[in-house]
């Protein structure tokens, strides 16, 4: 299996219990489980277990006396919850993560290559518009 999660954006519903269907192309990467945590930009990050272990190691190696390191751990590590997909390929998003991400009826499930993000539909498209207006293509990619 390739190490990178295939690209794609998928519009799906969140049910009354807070479950979100993970699109079929992404599911093999989460067969052994996954970790949900607060995203840095407003969504919910969905990480594979191997990727989460790398993140944990990096967070643990950060100096405790560094206030920025403590804040990062507080935001990212404290909200992390390990779980599994159910038989229908759904994941239950805990209430605290639904609240911080503003998840309502429709969500966008997208790949960033190394992890998946779940965003409220309106919030995602507003953010995407913002990003598009301010996009600067790195010099190293301009010849593609």
C-alpha cells in the first residue's frame, strides 16, 4: 500500500450521532485504527496510527519549559482520541471535536497526503476561498 493517502475532497453528511463516513479510497489507511484530533486551521485531523506515533514522538521530545511547546501539546495532543472505523466505514467524531470544528450537517472529508481532514462544509469553502486569494506558488514549483 502506498504511504500517501490518495488525493480527493468528498462531501458527506454527518449523522445525528456525530458519525462521518470515511470515503472508500481513504479507508485502507485506517484499517488498523486512527487518531482524531483538533486541526490547526479549523477542522478535525484524522491520522493513521503510524503517523500519529511519529507525531507523539516529536511532541514528547519538545522541551517542557518552552511555552509554545506546551501550548502545542495542549491543543493537539490533549484532544487526540484513538478509535476505529465501524463496519460501514464511519467514524464517530467526539462532541468536543465536533464543537471546535463547527461540524454540522454536511462536511468535507479531504486528503492532505499524510492525513485526512474533516471540515464543516461552509467553513471549508470559506477557508479555501481565503487560501486561494493569498496563494503564493513556491519558486521551486513554478516550472511544473
